[in-house]
C-alpha cells in the first residue's frame, strides 16, 4: 500500500505521485495546473517554483508557474 505524504499547502494527505491534495490542486489557476502537468526538462523547475510560492505564502488562487 503506497504511503501518503502531506500536501505542502494544507498539510492534508495527498497521493504519493501528486504535487498537492485534490482540493488544493483544483484551487490553482488552470494555467498553473497545465504547466505543472507538462513532463519535460523543466518539470522540476516548475515544481520548485510552486513550492517556493507556497513557502512564500502566495495564495493558491494567485500561484503562477512561468516555465
């Protein structure tokens, strides 16, 4: 059975291969979700961008992923 980890936004459990729990994921703006869903050489940079904004207190509705 896969273990869950806490969502970096709300600390509720999220799936092991997910960036956020489903509630927080669907609170992100659609362009941010689309960018985070892309799998290419910049995927880790986009994830770092998300985590940096979360750590900086940016509300989920205002997250922007630029790469």
